[in-house]
């Protein structure tokens, strides 16, 4: 068995692997390859901070399934462009892109693209989630370009079978790479991927997405795979928990949220024409539908009006109007994500501020009109109201009572994490500066050693930075724990 014979369970484990950071100093290329078990050993030896649950899932499967092809494949490429200590490019790129390349002994290869990471981390919010919004309206991002470069460097020239894997944002990157290389030996396996901008694709690309070599799987209640028009869903899979047993609104989106049969196939999977609305997360998505349709219809009407009004320059006018419609959609979608997130955190004032700024921004668009700007406002109001309703229901389920979704401790916890992240960025820059100073010792000569030494001493007293980072993170975590505890107590009392 080889890479082209993996079960759904094994493919899912590769998606989990895509979220596991590898040691930043580990050299991985065609001459320095590692089995997955060797990679796990390297992670343990280097004390690399990783997602422990995903790592345990992978390790357990490898140990209990010795005949699995996953035990024989080798990692031949790895690129981490995250703006944190996991970055293995020395800060050359901090786009947020992360990719893995693996090969088997039969000449087959695969690439894995990581999805979006924590919304609560400012660095991921400004890279992954900003890129998600841009990609949703057909703007090619730096991560798209880096995904293509990684693919071309590591597997594109292989003659065997090539498979592209991706989850969430990684699914969008994988889909982008797939439609740009439609050779017969290239396949893709996408789970809960953010859709491509369908209307910019060629007929061949649309046909390829609907073909047998492209597999697109969504989970019940996932909303990311519905943030666009994607008429190429192959399977819809039931979650491994009943609605009401989880409080995380993003739970349906995680690649780990489903079960598998004994043969490794997806359990409780059905065809897309048997779609059923039966959980709150999907209800939240569909509640946005009517408002979103009015926005799209309004934008399309503006395109048509502009195009018909200019004789002899129809294409240029339509293109300009379509670009304006994209920018409108990007601004609105970005605001919607911000409102859902701030509402989830209980920051009602912040959610209102996002809404006001978005409407003000949209109203400045030329030729948009008051009606469309008003529609944007109503859409964002719908987002806020439905988000509040969703999170209130979740809180009621766990507490047995009914109380507003507001923080009980009036501390801006996300700002604590933000300051910790900024200090981490400073720490990385100080480390780079120290490396540069070390190099200067060889260049300064005897007469310049005193100056280099003074600079080295001045940049070495950075012990307070990690102490401050740990303090901010620990304080934020303790406050969150206390907040959840008090919320539960309040609900019990009211119940």
C-alpha cells in the first residue's frame, strides 16, 4: 500500500499533522528525510510546543497500525512562515503559511497545507483570517503564492500520483494549487475548506472541481465551507457529538470532529443532496443567507447599471464595478467575522464599534448608494443578533439558567494576549540582533572588541521579556478560568 491507498482515517491524520509544529532548526529536504515516527521523536527531544491531542492521535495510530502506509512515508519538505518561534525562515516571511511534503517508496507524493489558527492570537488574525477574507473575494494572497511555490518545489515534478491535502484555509490553498495544475496524476482531498471564488474560474477549472479527482468534504454545522459558492461538495459527515454537548461554536469546523468506521472510512457520511438543517451552527449560517443575498444582488445590480451606462467601455466599467463589489464584500465579511468573535468574547461595545466602522467605510464607496449601505448595516445587525442568540443558548445549556453573554470580570483579556504576542515578536528580533552581534566579533578586530562587547551586553539583558510574556499569558488564562467559573456559579444560582 502507498500514499494513493490511504483510508479516510489516515488522510484525516495527515490533516492533523498539518497543525503540528516541527522543530524550527530541523533541516528537512530530499537529502534529509524523516519518517513520521522519527518526526515525533524529534519533537519530543526538542521540547517543541505542539498540539498535544493531535500529536497523540498520530502517535497512537502509528503504534497500533504497524502495517499502515503512514509508517513508511517520509517527510521531505517543511516550511513554516508563522510570525512566531516556529518560523523556520529566520523571519524571511511571516505570512502565516505552513506546508509539508511527504513521499513514499513507490514514487507518489503529497503536500499538506495548514488551515487557520487561533482567532485569539493577533498574529494569526492578521495573517490567516485576513487572508481568508481576501481569498473569499478572489484576491490572490501571499499564502496562495507561497503554497504554489512550495508545491512546485517539492512534488510538482513527480511522475507518480500527487495528492493535495488541506483543511479550512489550508483547503482553500489546496484548491487554489489544484486548479492551477490539472494534470491527470494530481488529486486533492479537502475537508471544510474555504471555497474558491467560483465566478473567476475557467470552465476547465470548474469541471475539475466537480470531477472524481477532487474530493471536498464538509461536516454538519461547519460554516467556513459555506463562506462562498461551492457546488462541488462530495460528502457531508455527521459530527461525533450531538448538538448541545459542546459549547465551542467552532467545534463543527475542526477536522477531528467526526468518527470513522473500523475500515477507516468516514462514519455517518451522506450525499450532499440529503442536506439537513439540524444544529444551531448551521442555523446561524443560514440566518445570514437572506441578508447576504440582498447584498450580493445589490452589488450585481450596481455592476449591471455601471456596465450599461457606459457605451464602448463596458468591460472596463464592469471590471471596475466588480472590483468595488469585491472590496465591499471583503469589508463586510471581515466585519462579520469581527462581530462574531467579539460577541463570543462578550465584548458588546467592541462588536458595535466594528459594525459602525464597517458601515461608515462602505458608505464612502462611489456609486454604492444609501440603500446598499443600509443593507450592509442590517446584515451586520443580523450577524450580531444571531451570534448573541447562539452563544446565549450555549451558555444556557451548560448553566441551566438564562443570563446575558457578558464578561463577569471587566478585564480586556484579548489585549493581554495581544501584548504577550507583541513581546514575543520583540524577543525574536532581540535574538536576531544577538546573532548579528556574535558575527561582529569576527569582523571587528581587536580595536573594535570593546564596542561590540558593549553592544552585546546591552542586548543580553532581555530576561524580563520572557518573564513578562509568561506573566501576561498566565494572567489572561487565570482570568478566563475565573470568568468561566463565576459564569457557571451565576447560572446555577439563577436556575
